[in-house]
């Protein structure tokens, strides 16, 4: 995998691909105005959640989502 986001350097290549894929789908689900708060550069932390088989993705504004292995977010 080429250059990873600094906050996601600890992820495996497969986890990073999952992050980018779910992020893209999640971002497309939002209106244009809301997207401004949820760019890749607004991600401040990404944590592995092995128990729930997901990534916890935290944004600058304090919001966070589970990005799940099946491609969903919640």
C-alpha cells in the first residue's frame, strides 16, 4: 500500500483498504455541506476493535463511527 494517512499508519493494508472503502461509501451518503466536517484530513484517530470486527474512526468534531468489515458504518 502506498502512503497511508498518518493516523492510520498502524493499520494493515487490508484494514487500510477497508477504512478507505467504507469512508468513501459513508461520505457519499452525506450531503455536500455535512461532508466538509468529514474529510479524510478530519480523521484524528483510528482504533482497531477486534471484538466487534471493525475500525473506530474518530473525527475532529468529536463524532466517531464504527467502520465494519462488512462495509457498513454505525
